[in-house]
């Protein structure tokens, strides 16, 4: 993430509940993915769950970008 975006997020975060929610979700998804990535082997179910989380994380990132674009 660009330094400009980080500064914008820091400015908007206290006042924008939607942005705060998406950033918190993004961090949670990142933590969940990190747990999957630390494992040497995933079951089929775990692979499906990992893909689902990746899609949710990406969708959240898109929402964060859309909010930032409104304020640039």
C-alpha cells in the first residue's frame, strides 16, 4: 500500500465506520490465511476454505480501495 493511502486511511479511520470494518475484516482474513500458509498440507476442505477466505479478502480490499477513491 502506498504511503499516501496509509495516511488517508489514518485520517479517515476515526470517522468512517465502513472503512474501519473492512480494514478489520481484511486483517482477520490475512491472519486466517497465514495459518493456512504455515501448514505443509491442507485437506480438500481446508483448500476450499482458504480459497473462500482469499476471495473475501480480495472483495474487502476492493471495498477499501473504493472508499479511498472517493476521498482522493
